C-alpha cells in the first residue's frame, strides 16, 4: 500500500499504521509538502515538486503497489480556475495506475478550520464560550467534496472516499477528541490522536480485508461532534515541539 501526496497525505500515516496489521500490510509513504500527487512533473511550480513527481513516475514504472491512496490539499490546488485542470490531472494518474492493475483510493478534502484550531479553542476557553463546529469549520470543504465526487465517479479499481462524509455527519465535524485533544494541530493537519480517529472512520471505505485490520481498529460508531470546554492540550506549542504531533 502506497500513501502518496503532500502533507495532507502524511497526516494519515500515523492512523493508518496504527490500524492495520504490519504482518499483512506494508505501508509505503511518499509525501512532500505542497506537492500534489501527479505525473505532470514539468507543470509543478517548484524544483522540489518537479523532482519529487519525476521520482514517483520512475518508481511506479518499476513497482506495482496493490493499493495507492492519494491525498492532498485539494482546496488549495483546485482554487478557481484550476479545478478542471486538477481533475484532468487526477484522471490521468488514476487511469495509468488502474491500467497497471493497481487499485486507487482518492481521499477527498480533509477537514479544515477557518484558523488554527488549538488557538481558537484556547480563545473560546478564555472567553468562557463553547465553540460550535459550524463556526470554526471551513465550509468550502463540503462544496469541493461534492464537486470532486461528481467529477471522479467510482470505476474499475478506483474509489473516491469522502473524508468529510465519514468524519462530519450532517456537516458537524469533531473539534476535539479523547480527553480534549484538538483534532488538528493547526488549521487542518491532524494530531496523532486525530489521525487515528479519522482513519478508524475511513478504514471500512478503503477496501481492506478484515484480516488486514488490527482488532478493535475496524469500523466504529461515530460519536459526532465532541467539544471540550477546558484548555486544549499543547495549545501554545508550535508544530515542531509538540510531542505526538505529525508533520512532514
């Protein structure tokens, strides 16, 4: 299994690795910040991304993963007027991989917030108010999810998985989980706990065999929005010094 994309793919790795049997599923991670998973290496805006995508083309010519999971900051790459170009690009990637016998799962837009989630939670705590998910979640993710799902229908060896449908029932996304841990450590990138929480809800949609999933990590009931009115854990720490936080 290959997880390919930018930092919005990397933040799923922890939850995926914690949920599958390493004796049955070998997870490869190919992620680079702000680099969309594409075969159009020449069209990438930076030398780093052009090099990364060229290396991925070479790797996938010589290797055939059973499954490739694509994820990225689609909201950024698909900003008008770039949506049609992104979809065309993804169709080329999907067609190439599926033609080689690889199953492809494309994860739709990740849950994103209007600002840094820990900072918003801390400010709400200091004001003595309970934040409402509808006030802090970026609404654009739902519209883009609908557009992408329509443009990329399921096909032979391909599945589009709506992250927001799985994680945000009735558009009510969780803000905190467990003992008040923020879902994200910034505006979108998942905490380690958030990665596990989200992946538990995505696992049933990835097409894995039951024997591939560790006991207790399969489909779980979605408890809906969990709000924590106390001070969010590690709310003042930066991404580089917070234990358990994920970034690449």
